[in-house]
């Protein structure tokens, strides 16, 4: 669900920049592409960390699971900050 919301937000920002016909349009589009790619990488990393947390929890290692879940949430927060700062 969070990934869908982030993708929709990125698409909205990309479309709003595409509506501009200024000289910086191409640079803005490239910056959006970079920001989107960085967001996807951070989201994927958070997904991996979350999967590791699930495995640790299944093994009964609650402390490690909690640490990994916190790390995943920090990654997602960083992703949201990048999206919002690109506005």
C-alpha cells in the first residue's frame, strides 16, 4: 500500500513538472527520474530488511526482529523524505 502511494505521488510530481514548458524541463525530468529510482531502491532495501525481520521472528529471535523492523521503517521514512523534498 505504501509503495502504491509513493508511486502515485511520484507520478503526480512528474506530471506537474511535465506540464511546464520552461528551459529547465529536461533537467527537472531527469531529477525526478533519479529521485524515483532512489525511492525504489530504498523501498526494496526496506522490503528485504522486513523479510529478514520476519525470518528472525519465526526463529524466535524477537530482539533482532524488532531491530530489523525499526531499520525498515527508517528506510521507508527516508524514502518519503526524498519524495517530499523533490517537490
